C-alpha cells in the first residue's frame, strides 16, 4: 500500500471520528442524563442499560434530540406503556422505578418534553429549577409519589401546553403564577393534597380545554372568572371542600361538555342556566348541600349522558320537562326530598328505581 493510500485512509478515519463527535450530544447533556439516572433505581427492565456511549442521541431509551443541534429535547420515561421493553418481563407493567428526580435535568436547557410518569415509587419534590426551562412544552409527572409544592415560578413556562402532576402527594396551594401559563391547554392536578383556593383569576388561562382539580383539599368558592374560558370543555373540581353557590355563568359556556362538582360543600339552588345548558353532556352535582327545586328547564336540545343530582337537599317535583329531553342516559335523583309523581315516558321508562330512592314522597 502506498504512502498516499495510507494517509487517505488515516484521514478518512480521523474525519469519521470528528464527524461522530460533532453529531453526538454535548458532554454536558450526557452528564445531566447520567446524573438523572444515578438518582433513579429501575431494577427489572434495564432501561438505563441503554444509556451507554458518548452519544446520548443514539439509542438511549426515551431520549430524543434536535437533529440539527444534537441537543436533548425529549426525556420520555413512562411506566405504564405498551412499549416492548416494558413487556419483556413477567412483572406488572408499572411500578418499577424508585428514587428522586435529580435537578441535573434542568441543565438540559433545550428540553421541550419531560415525561417521568406512572412509576409509583419516585418520591422526591419537583425540582424548582424546572420553572426555568424556557422551551418546555410538556411536563408530565403523573402517577408517582412526588411530594412538596408546585414550584412558585411555574408561570414562567410560557410555552407549556400540558401540565400533568396528578396522582402524587403534592401539597401546598396552587401557585398564583399558574394563571400566567398563556399556552396551557391541559391541566391535571387531581388526586393530590393541595389546599387553599382556586386562584380567583383562573379564567386567565384562555387556551385551557381541560381543568382537572378533583380529589384534593381545595377550599373557597368556584371562581366566576372560569366562565370566561371559552375553550374549556372539561371542568372537574369534585371531591374537594369547595363552598358557596354554583356560578350561574357556567351555564353560558359554549364548549363546556363535562362539569363535575360532586362531593363538595356547595349550597344554594341549582342555577337554571347550568341545568338548561344545551352543551353539557355530563353534569355531576351530587353529594353537596344544594337546595330548592330542580329547575324545570329541559328541552329538545337537552342531551345528558349522565345527570347526577343525588345526595342533596332538593325538594319539589321531578321536572316534567325532562320528558322532552332529547336523551338522558343516566339519571340519579336519589337521596333528596323530592315529592310528587314521577313523569312517564322517555327517559323515565328505562331508568332503574334506584334513580329515585330515598326521597320523601315520590310515587
């Protein structure tokens, strides 16, 4: 082999090494991920066994990078998944990972998606530095044992569209800055230990389509500003300690399809505008202290897949206009003080007797 050929081969080899180094993720991103994995223990699936080599953009499970800059953009580690790696063991498909979320994750300043979800055993606080990640669009930490508070500066995440912290042990109040998340579309804080009130200006979240706050210890009243959320389709504040009356303005929301206010401490009468809303398909007001008559406001555009008014202090007759509703799938008026004759015809001809149990004098 000539000297020229040898030099050409050596040069090509050197260029390949340089090219590989250039196309690999930066050492700082790699070190941040390794610090994260060192704080987590996952003994069954071997997820972190794939986190080897100098290029964290290549074949590292759950890691994605920008193809141009080679910076880490996505960390997606979900315990309950259909991914084949989660099916290769005989164990249940969840609950393997324990440990803590290392603040080193915040060194990934190009991160757009952070999903560490459904592992049950991760028990740290949420690193407050996550609120400083300027490009974060999805923050999903559902289904762990996270404690502590939601970072006060969460409102800094102006690009955030999904915030899912449900099914943890997070305490404290909902940060006031949360209403600054102008791009937020999906908010799920359900099944935690949150206290305090829903922020009065919660309605500033104009892009929000789902607000799930159930299963906490929230107090105060339902903010009237919620009625200004013209994209909100699903509002669930059930199983809290919310007091006061139901704002009638909720009945004017054009997109709202599901309203669940069950198992609170609500008082006063049911606003006719809410019960007469033609957009609502699921309405649960059960297990409160609502009183007065059930508004007789149903019509041919009323379409309820589920209507639950049970366990209140409602009185008077069953509204006759219910017979004119286009559809009522499930109806529960039990455990009230209703009296009089149950109307005949649709939807009453397919309802169980239990729908009317434990009233004063229904017949």
